[in-house]
């Protein structure tokens, strides 16, 4: 299985973001956390910043929208050229229509679920999306502890993807580090977001390589 390591710039230095994305050129995608201080109790940046990042990043953008009213805002991030745009199922009135709007604009569409949100309602919609993000912490902040109780959702997703013969990436986000990435990989994840476990290290390149090795061990 192909493993993808997506460092989250939430843990990077926000006044040096161009440098911070250039440092992670050996990763697969740069994970960009958009927060609105409404869906989550934290605030980051919006389309103007994401558009500038898009123009300087050596690797494609994996945009994670933690914002209310996702139906309204998500398609705009696809128009900016993001490789993937993931919105929270809890924040969308029409998950399928929003996923289609993202795909229509040329980006991969993803849905995300918070730790307490059941995955069953979405297992029948997997053909409408390109990736599913299982939050392994409560969204909002970096540096929290991995929640192993979310792993049954990954197992259910992996089984559904296999049963339907789909190519849907299964992503985990939150508390992913050398001691937890193997647990998520074993449960079925193939795409790993890591903030503090990459940017908290002196050698971000070394951290990316070690995470990649630990995911495939
Ligand atoms: C949290 C964000 C994550 C965050 C992960 O809501 O979605 O992407 O950056 O940070 P770590 O890897 O430090 O848990
Ligand atoms: Zn994220």
C-alpha cells in the first residue's frame, strides 16, 4: 500500500511559511488547516493565505477545512488549485453536492469526521469522494494525544473501500507520531497527517523519513 506523509503547517512558524513548506519537500503533501473560530475554537487563515501558499509550495496542498457552512466555502478552495479539499461532514448541509462541487473544480474531494461522529452513514457515499479523514483528536489544536478508540472507524472504512473496489485514501490526523502511526496503519490508514511530530523536530526531513518507515514496518 502506498503511504503518504502530510506534514501539518499548523505546527510551523506562521511568519515564515514559505520557508516552512520548502523544508518539507520530501513529504507527499502539505496539510493546511483552515479554522474559522466557529466550527472549532481556533482561528488560522483563509483563502488568500492558501492561494499564496499554493503558489510557493514545492508539494501539493491538502486543505483541511475546519469551518462551518462548508457547502458555501469549500468549492472556492478547489478553485485556488488545492490538490485536495476536505470538509467536515458535520459542517455540510449536503455532503454529496459539496464533494461534487469540489471534484467539478478539479480537486480531490474529502470528507472528515470528528472522533464522536459515526462513520456508518458515509460508507455508502464512498464513490462520491477521493479521501476520508478520520480525526484522531478533537479538531482545533496540534499537539494532542492520539485517540485509539477511533480505529474501528478506519477498519470499517478499509473494509468498505475493499468491498466496493474503490481507490479512496484513508487519512488520519491528530497525535500521529512514531509511537502511534503503526497503530493507524494497521487499522487501515494510508495517509498520515503529522504536525508536531514533524515541525517539533530539528530535522524535519529525518522526521518524515522515520514516520514513513514506521508506517510501513
Ligand atoms: C488539528 C489539525 C491537525 C493538527 C495535528 O485539528 O487538524 O492537522 O495540525 O497536529 P498534531 O500532529 O501535532 O497532533
Ligand atoms: Zn488537519
